[in-house]
C-alpha cells in the first residue's frame, strides 16, 4: 500500500509538470497581453471579444494563475473552447476519442493475439526453421515504421493490381487487392459491423504489425531464458504435460518484459495513430491534435495532452500492480518496503 | 574490455572449437552462421552515406531540382517509371526520384546522427550523474525522464518543432536555429530520456564494483571517477543504444516530414516524398515506394547493427 501511494504521488508530480510545460510551450512567443486570446480567436476577432476571452480564462495573468484556472476548468468539465472548430473542447474530444480508442485497442489486442502464440512456439522450437523465419519477420516489422507500412499495405491491399502471369500460365490475369476503401470512414461497430471492420482493418494493421513484432521478440527472448530454468525441468520431470509446462509454468514467468512493453505501447499508441489516421484520413485524436497544434488551438492541445498523460499514468500504475499479481516475490518485497 | 569495433573483426566468424562435453547442435550452428544481415547493413549504410554526401560530384545522380524530360521531350507529371532515364522514375514535378531519395538520405542521416550525439551527451551525462550520486539528484533526473516519456514522442516532437519555429521568428538571437536544427534539437531531447535511463541503470551497478572503490579510496574526486573509471565501461552500452536509437530517430524524422514538419522547403526528404506522392500511388507507385524502401532499409540496417552489438556486449534493452 505504501509502495502504491509512493508511486501514485510520483506519477501525480509527472502529470502536473507535463501539463504545465505543455501549457508554457503552447504560449511561447505570445508575450504581449491579449496575444494568447488573439491567437485563439484568429486575426480578425474584434477587441471586445479578445478582452472578454482574456478575462474569462485569465490569459493576462502569470502562468501559474492561468494553469490553475485551466485545471479548475478541467476538473469541473469545462475544457475551454476550440475556435477553429467552433465547438467546446469537450465536445470536440468526445467526437474524436472513439476512433482512436477503437484503433488503439484493436492494435494492441491483435498484436498480442499474433505475438504470443508465435513467440511461444518459436521459443519451444528454438533454432528451427519456424523460429528463424519468425525472428526474421519480426525483425523486419520492428524496422517498418508506420509511414513505410501504410503505403506498402495500400499498394497490396487497397489498390487493385492486375498481375499478368507468365509461363506456364501464359497471359493469365489475376486481380488482387481492392478489398478495402482508400479513405477510412468513421463507421462505428454499432452502426455497421462489416463496414466498420473494412474501414478500420488497414489502419489497424499499420499500427499492429510493428507492435506484434516488438511483443514477439521480447516474449521469445524471455521464454528461451525461462525454458532453461530449473523449475521448468522439474515440472517436466514430475510429469506435468509439455503443453501445461509451456503455456502455464513457463509463460507466466516470461511475461514481465512483455507487460512493460504493453504498457509502453499503450502509452505511445497515439503517436502511431497520428500517422495512420493522417494517411487514411480517419479523424481521431491523432489528426485532431496535429491540426490543433498547427492552428495554435491552445485549449484543445492542453486538454487532449492532459488526457493522454493521465492515460499513460494510469497504465503505468496498472502495470506496476500487475507485476505484483504475477510474481508473489515482488508482492513480498513491496510489503516489506 | 575492447571498445573499438572494426567491421573486420566483428564480422569474422569465430572458430567452432570442440568444447568439452557435447555442444548442442544449436550452439554449433550459431558459431558457423555467417553474419549476412550485418554485412548487408554495413555495406548498405556505407554506400548510402557515401552517395548522399558525394551526390554533388557523382555523375549519375542528377540535381534534385533538375527536370527530367519525358519521352516527348517535355517535362510532365510522372512521365517515367523506373527506367534507364530515371532509375526510380519521376515524380509529380518531373523530378528524378532516385536523386531526391539520395539527397533525402543526406538530410535523414544528418538529422539522425546529430540528434543521437545530442542525446548521448545530455542523456549520458544525466544518467551517469544520477546513477553515481543517487539520492535527490537521481530523483530529479528520473522525474525529468518520466516527464519526457509521459507524452507520446511524436506528439511532443510536433509541439516542439512547431513552437520552436514561431519562437525563432520572434527572437533575434535564435536566427541560426533553422528548421533542420530545430528537428535535431527536438529529436535530441526525445533521445535523452531512454539513454539517461539505461546509462543510469548501468552506472548503479558499476559504482558498486571494486575498481570504483579502489579509485575512490586513493582519493579520486567524483568527476574523475565518473569520467575515467565509469564512463569507459559505459561505451558498449551507449554505442548499442545509439544505433537502435538512430533507427528510431530516422523513422521519427520521416514521420515529422510526412506530417508537414520537415526541413526547409526545397530540400527533399523521404517523409516529404511519401506525403507528396501517396495520392498518386495508383498511377505512379514508384514515387512513393522507393522512398519507403530506402527508409525501411536504413532503419533495418541500423537495427541490425544495434542488434549485433547488443548480442556482442550482452545487453538487454527491453525498455527502449
């Protein structure tokens, strides 16, 4: 418990510092009074409106007061107003968050579904042809950033390619691709499940393949180490079935790096989503943030960044707690501390 | 410990000595396997670097702003596919994609290397100091790195580059900070956090070793212990992380350019090429695919070298 509180306070400090620094960064160079409001409202806004906005959000006071008022607004649900979108920021985020949430969770879950069985089998059949091909593939995908994968997958899956075969099937033509729409439309699963998956499949793939590769590399490495441990030999020796040894005894003790990495990837998924959403014109949090930063939409950036940091903090805490669930030894050490 | 890594010694396959007992088949095979991937990575990177920095003097690389005339003698959009006239085809402004890709490599490599050097100097220093002094210094450094890692890296990079650009326009003494150096600075800051963490972790274990104790007991000051005793032992770790980090930073530079936050207008980069030509992927796949391929091969090569180094020095870098 004490350990948990200590971690919580540490993460709270991180949250406040990051949100504060983001606020200062967004206001860099806007030093004259009224400048932030003018940026916020656009060049043509009249003086009365500028003064009113400055008053409302205390934009003429020092950074700490501004931060305090913004934070107070956040807590009470008022995230400010986004002028380029002429919407309250909370409305704007509500409209966008689902896309990224779905995209991100598909990517992580699909990544785990692909990575875990592959990695376990690779570790079990170490140095076999399967292991080598798997390692090579995962190495290649680790090195394939989203801006590389997105065009390649577009070429293979979205564009219609007519391929003319040569000998022995002289001039026989096959058409592959053209299975998915070029531009992702925001169709939610409760509206039309089929169309939803069609629209989200390629962007998800762009995010998930590198993630799956990272996961499987980590898990394979750890599994190889675990399978050499004495307790695995003992379990086999006392007659536990190989399948159970592999999937229960060994897997459970190999999950630590994977867990850390899952946490990191959840925290960083918006980074990948920025590229994927831009490429496939899906309007989610990623595209919203980029537009907001470029158009100096102060409150949107601040509030969205605060939400992201809060998510990262919560994920980190959860990962920390899961460590203790997985390994009784950690629970014990922490209880003593 | 040897810290100089020449490709020749690193690439030489180690002799498979008959060990006592029976060596497992897997072990034997691993000693014999020639390092194809590593050799490819070194050759590719050396060639690419040479071509990129000597591009002005090489006769077979046109200037990036040269117009390649189409078959009818006039410049046009996407006139050539991959051919002898234009090796990687031509793009929407009838520029040569091969030349733009090579000049793009110059930008990417420069940005990546400078940002990594920045990350090594700042992150390494922070890490060594935090690991050596521990206590509140360590706390402060860890909070800084936590803060840097709390926001998605690409998002932080977009904010920093965008704001630095505005800030420079308002501030006289920052005139030298062109777009390229803004990106270098931004990516360098991002590279600082993971490097600081790894160096700190290594320093924490190194400072308990006997040679550090010996140095301290004959009266060496902290600065000397850190620089002369601990730092040389950190070089393998830093080198390994630097290569892996370089691949991540080059990918990040590509992503920034793709989002419109690349270097100055007129300088070709891979990300910009991909962004400009992606809507024409149906008619002219070459203009998008070749920059993609180059970016992929570069990232892959740095990863391959990083992987080889980490095996050689037995370094685990799960956290990166």
